[in-house]
């Protein structure tokens, strides 16, 4: 298999994949979208919220904010050394404390890990009027897009080349805080791990 990058920026990567088959291309597409882990808000503790928006709505909006993070630094909470209790190796706190009148933006969230921050600081969360306050602790953790769309890493699509059914033109657009090149690489790693596990299980069958 050969990969040739044809277009690349912070959010988008286009490449051609040669000498592959449709099963592999489709597996890559699916894994890039819903199996590459990303970081998103999962729990929110509200200390104060007398805005016009219910806690649930604010929490939902917080969940949809793409977060930039270093994937090497985080474990899945259920696979972590803390055995699912939650610790600094699997969770990060994002704190907001704002008084109206103002609009609270994603950029107002203060993170306990300086390497974790909203991919876009300008995402509006809620508007506060005079006398309204928002004070909360949000906890973000790793997840996969197959569990909830808020963890989706990318939108990925491919098309066949004319006259060559072993060549695919891919477009990968990151919708998370991860770079598209990382998403492609991670997806390939995940396929490799799956193949390895399959080989191991096959040995037991023999
Ligand atoms: Zn942990």
C-alpha cells in the first residue's frame, strides 16, 4: 500500500491510497471517524447557574466543544491506573466562573492541564444578563465517536479512482482537537492492533 498526501492544513488532509481494497479503505474511514479517541466533557458540576439556560443544555454545549490535548497523556478512565475512579491521567477539569452581563465563551474555560484547551476559544456557551452567574467544574475524559458523537474525531470520506479500483482518494477533516495526520496514523495503529488480536485468537482456535 502506498499513501500520497495531496493537500494538507491544520484541519484537513487529502491523500490517495494505492494498492488497497475497498474493505481496508472502508475500515480506515470508519475507524478515523468513530474509533480514534478524543477528549470531551462528560460530567459537569454546577455551583451556580441562574442563566436562561438549564444546566442540561449548558452541559450539552460544553460536551460539543472540541478540545486540544496530548493523546499520550491520557488513558481511558475505565482502563486507567485509578481503576475508573478518575485521576489526572484520565480526566481534566475545565472551570468556568463568570458574572453577567457577558457572553461565556469556550475560551473562558480554565483547564487544570495547560496542554488541554478548546480548539476554538470563540465558541459561545451561554449569555449572562446583569445579575446572572455561571460557576461550574466540567470534567473531560477520553471517549470514542461510536459511544457519542461528541467524541467523533473526524469526518472522513473516500472515492474510487476512475479505471483503478485499488486506488482511493481520501479526505479527512478533523472535527476534534486532533490533527488530521494524527487521526490517520492512529486509525492505522488501531487496525494493526485489531489484526494482531485476531492473529492471537486464531492461535487459540488451532
Ligand atoms: Zn485515572
